[in-house]
C-alpha cells in the first residue's frame, strides 16, 4: 500500500530527529515551507505536523513556533523549551500556548487557514479541549490581536507633544502589522473590535490630543486617519500573500506577465502623460517600509497646520 504524503513528511522529520539533524528545541519547517518543499497542499503539511505532535515528536511553543520535543523519560510527557524554562503548566500557560500557536498559523498561512480543528492538531490536543481555554474563534482572534500588539508596547511615559505621540503609535502599529499582516483583515472602521490592545492606542491618541483645540469629532478623525494610514498600507502585505498562494506567482512574476498589456494600454491614445511617466520611472521596486516613511511625515505635517 502506498504511504500517504503526510506520513512520508512525518517520517522524514522523524529521521532527521533520529540522526541528530534536528535536536530538541530546534524549529521544524512551517506548514508553508513543508508544502513548498514536498509540493503538497497546506492541509497535507498541517496533517503531518499534527501527526508528529500526537506522537510527541514536536510541540508548539509560544513565541518560538513548532519545535522538536524533548524525548520521553521515565513516563514524563515530552517538553519543549518553554517547559524547560519553567513556563506555567496550568490553564494560563496553556492558554498562552494556544494563542501563540494560533498566531504562528496565521503568520505562516493567513487567518483564513486558522481553524479550531487545525489548531488542535498542531498542538496535539482534542478539538473540544481548546474550548476550555478559549470560547471560540472570535475570542481567539481577540486574544491573538492583544498578544501581538502587546509585543510592541507603548512607552511608559508619552512624549511631550501630540505630534511625537501620534508618530510613536503609528510606528508601533506599523511594526505589529509588518510582523503579523493578518491583523489588517481583523478589524474595520465600521466594525472595530473591542481589543484591549488596540484601545490602548486609542487612549494614547486621545491623551495626546486632549490639550489641542480640536473638538471630539476632529480628534476622532485624526485618530482614524493615522490608524487607517498604517492599516491601509499593511493590508497590501496580506493581499499579496493571498495572491501568491492562489496563483503561485510572485509579485515580480505577475507584473512581468502584465507588461505587454500595460504597454499596449499606455501607448494607446489618451495615455501620453502616463506613458512618459513610465519611461521616466524605469525600474521601480515597491518598498512598503519606504512608502510608510514617505507618507507619515506629510500626514503629520498636514495635521500640524490644522492643530497648531
């Protein structure tokens, strides 16, 4: 009988553990990396890691990822780095482990690939046992959001001026979105989530604007504009991840495929200025970090003329 792909992947990782190429505490390839290396679907790679977790070969660790577990000794359960460091083994420690594993899945594969069943498989747990630690996916996403925002904390003491304070919150939010692009799809302006982490940034902004002449509506508009500037740029990172997963093409490969059509349109009547611009532009590399820096200062300059 032919061995299914997920079992072949699991067997390969177990061989690497057995011969010392992977040691306890070492990170194992992510589901996305395994899918690429073995040319299989993400679900197949996820099933392979789930099998390894159930057999005690790997374990999901907060802030680390999926790592090789310590070998079983004297009937004790396998332990990873966090357990060896004395991480809490009770409900609080388990909840953090669940949330961090969920963040790892969303970081690698997007929030749309995060399911309670897939998360339980990753952790080597029964699906229903997750509900002892989180009430469901909605609560899990809130916990994930608060956790990753907490990894980029606001300073204990705010700067003196409103401009410096808004720049601080924008830069910290940008860092969080860059590390976790799925965040851009979690909350919208029309349906903001009651995230304690995000509300800390709202509190920070309102304190910064409290001494200005703006009324409450204008303060809210300023806060929304700064947040939307960051979120709007970050949304492109997640959109590109989805497009690459759907098409198998990088952004450069996709653009190359559009060049002829773009040339035909730009050289047709009515597009003279755009055609001249393209000739002047030459090769252009879209760098979102550079675009963030390019846009943040003019945004704050414009607000300064209104506020000061």
